[in-house]
C-alpha cells in the first residue's frame, strides 16, 4: 500500500491517505493513519500518536504522559511475523520536495507505518498495540534482535507492499 500525507486543519499532524492500495482491502483516498511531520511518529488515530520526547507536539492529542509498555511474552519467532497473521507495509507514494524547518521529508517507497488486519498501526511493527479482538492483543511493545527478525523470511509474511 502506498500513501501520501495531507494536512489537517488545527494541528501539525497529517493524515496518511491511500493513493495505491496494492493487494490490500483498502481503497484510494482512505485514511489509514496519522503522522507527525516533526518526529515521524505514526499511529492509526491522532489521539494515539506517541511523539518523541524532544518533539514540540509531545503531550498533545489527549496524552499528558506515556504509559510504560512492557512485553508480555517471549515467544519466538515474533508474533507479528507469523504467516497466518498478515501485516500491511505502508509506503510513502511520492518523493517530497523541500519542506518547512523541522519537518521530516519522505521518498517514494519509504516505509512510514505498518498496519495490522485488526486496524491497529504504528511506525514500528513491534510497537503496534493490537485491538482486543486481535489474536496478537496483549503482545505489544515486543523488542527483538536482528537475528529474530531475519529468522523468518519477510516476503512470506508481509503483504501489500
């Protein structure tokens, strides 16, 4: 899936809008997430973005503090990379020109988020907080090493790129 970002009135955060759904069940012009142009943090809703500590928008969008997320499992290989649980890679759909001071620019094909079939997304696959109805619920915040990630071929596990 490929997206571009569009401005939202009243905030610096931008929405991610599908321009090429690829092999996913999403549609052109569908909003699939939100992204901060300063710290490049993304999530499926505006209220759930966890800005970097040094971002000017840290603490906005209904969050005065950030919960401490701790892994709740130690399963190998990583649950998000199971072949029976596809995750969509969200890529940027065009290369941007010059941007304003402090804004992050993207190139066509650059990965900006990951989207679980439960609808939850994040800029980091292993930080997705899955919905309760998802079989991966409660397995958020998992950290992994490069060896864990490369143990399973990503081409057989991820779709929509």
